[in-house]
């Protein structure tokens, strides 16, 4: 263990239990090469645990971390929904980089977990503990609404993310939507640094729906992201839940730097297909200004058809799930997307 010629310090523990309060001498081994000391430490650990070491003995490498404090992140269905300080360092609130952590968490296949992270001295964020979200302590002084909104949405059977190919649509829940509506990044890595004005306007739909009591999980706004890089490119969502006749309207927009690469077409196809698969939906609709030809081409390529005009806007409808994602090219130099009523 460790590099030849270099000491490899270890902590003795098991798969679950932390031994940090058992005394430095009893659990810390300065060098794994000192097998006598290692065996003694393991023996003392097993004596204390008796018949109940969870999963056996684990030797954890000791690393040097910055003094910025640790962070605890709550994940629901593979999505990071709340980040706060670790209970051991409540006064420090670092913001960890989750780009390399998210794929590993999703690979666990667990619906509700927490990860405790610390920043190593070389700047790399490390997961130092994975826990069950049901028993992890909530941090004081942090807005917990995003976590509870995510749990309600997931519990109602609606996704926090929709993914197809290179596109991932991540649910913009009301408390986070309020921040985006105010122009904040709200934890997303926006391609142009901050959300576009049209994106903030789209987020306002979810905010107003929640304020009026008309918000329904699953039928709000999503942030359109690059599924691989995680970059936020715009937004897409519903103006309201399906009405009594099964009619639902969608709107979308892109940040300037994301236009012309087929993102909107793929996002519209994904969201419209998801909506059309629900039995309460009979028609998926989108409205766009007559002069916005790029947005109209997006809808046509996504499987929508022009059905007429309403209050000076062109109306496009898709009554069934759209086709596959092939054929999206550089058609979508969308000016303001399709949020005419946002």
C-alpha cells in the first residue's frame, strides 16, 4: 500500500462506524509498512467492536485537507438537491465541485443518500463518507426547502431529471426557481456565466404557480443541461399542468452561446414525449411569434405540426409522443425560444 519509499498512514475502522472519537493512538497507524503496529491497532479495534464490526475491517488512507471545512450533500434519485455545512464544522460553508462525484452517486442506484466531502490540499474534492439520507443530520441555518421539494416530487412518482442522449433536463423546483428568476446561478454552471433573461423569465412561471397554489410536481420547469459536462444551456417546461381536456403547453429558451447546436430540438422532443406518455395528456402545445422562424423549425423537427394562430401567435401541437432524436442540426438559433407567455 502506498508508493515505495513513502510512509502510508492509515485509519482503522469498519464499513460504517467512524472511529475518530476512539483516540488517536488506537486507530491511527503512521505507516502501513509497520505491520506489527497495524496488527495491534486492528486487534484493539476488533476488541472494542466485539461481535459487531460492520462488514469487516477497513483501512482508510490519511490525506491532508484544506481548512475550508467539510460539506454534506443530499442526493435524491441521483440529483444533488441540498448542500450544507458538515455538522462537525457548522460555521464553514464550502461549495464542493460535484462534477466527478455525481456519476459515482448515480451508479450506487440508491434513491436517497448523503455524501460528506472535504477538499484535499491539492484542491481535489474527496468523498470521505457516504450515508443514508434518512439518518443524516440537517445543517442549521440552511434553507431546507429544496430537499423537501425534491422528496415530495420523487415521492409523487415524478422525475428530478429526464435524460436522452446528450440532453439532461433537471427539475427546477420552486425554491431554486425563485433564485434563477432573480438571475442567480442557483448551483448551476451556466454556459454564459449566469442564466439568460429568457431563462429567468421561464423560471418565474414555476415561482408564480407555487405562489398561487397551482404548482404540481413534474409539471414545472426544467434546466436544460449537457448530460455529460453538466453545463446549463437554457430551460424548458410547462406553463401549467394538463387541463381537464388533456391540454398542456410547453415553452423553452436557450442561452446565446448554446444556440445553433440542436439542443432545443432534442429537449423539446424529450419533454413532449414524456408528457404525451401520460394518460391525462391528449395534446402537447407550443406557441411562438410569427417572426421567430428558428423556433418554428425546432418545433417541426421535434414532431409538432402547425394548427393555426391564437392571439397573434402561431400554435403548434403534438398529440402523440414525437419520434426519435435524429436529424437535429443547426436550425435552432432561437431568439427568445418559445416562452411568449412567461
